C-alpha cells in the first residue's frame, strides 16, 4: 500500500516482551522500597509483575540479574539527561545543568542508586556498570574544568584528577542526603555545585 511503513508502525508499538520486562523492572524498584534487596525474592517480583516464576526466568536468570538490569536502566536515564553537559559552552551553565539533572534522577530513583552503590562491591556486573557510569561523568566534569581553564592532566591540581575527586564526592554526598529528604538533597547539591565552581575558579 503506498505510503504505508510497516516498520514504523511496528516500532511505535511496544513489544509484549518489552512491556513484560518493564513490568518486572518497575516491580523490582517498588519491592526495593517495600522489602529491600535481601528480603525480596524472584517469586515476589514475578507476582508483582503478574507473571509466573517460569516466565520471569525467560527474561532474567536471578534476582541479581533483575536488579542489575534495573540499575542499567536507571543509569542510562542519568547519562541521557547529562550527555549535553559536556557540549555546553559556558562552564557555569554546564555545572548547574549537570547538578539539576542529577538531583532530578536521585529524587525519582534514589533507592535504585543507593542499591547500586551498596551492591557494587559484591555484584561484579553492578560494580562494572557503576564504574563505567562514573567514568562517563568524570570525562564530562574534566571537559567542563578544562573549558574553565584548569590544565589537562592527572596531577593533583589538573583536570582529570580533580574531576575524579569531584565525581566521587558528589556520589557519596548524594547517597547520604537522598536518604534524609528532598530538601537535604537540594542543599547538598548546592554545596557540591559550589565546590565544583570553586575548583574551576568560577566563583569570582
């Protein structure tokens, strides 16, 4: 039929498998809040997603795999929101935008982020995901610092070393503040933003 694009219509309709996978991950996130990682079971996840345990195993081999996929989905959102930061010309705007997007995601998915941090030492797949995500942010922070005039390099006062320290400072600060309240997270974010601006020599 002229003008008919079957591939386009297929693409806009979510596949049944994708819907199921999303339901499994959404259920897992809800159960993290209700029961915590240790207490929740594959049976709980399957029941919450409205499928059998056997059907769940078609998608994921274990509870650990479900949580790893949930972390992957969440950090992908984080990176999507922050990707433009490295390309923003004005360093002050780049820093403000990066912190704003990070706060949004921690407000929406703080529990997943904290679970990722908790499990990153014991679940190699999550550790690798978290480390890769940090590397992406370190690269973006490095670019912002260099645009602000910080010399490139790995020495203590140079951009790569400073970016690494800033990245892990932000991660740990957000980890703690997000457990307290949205207001504390907002304040903590402002403090991190101030420290980043000071580091970049942009407070004058």
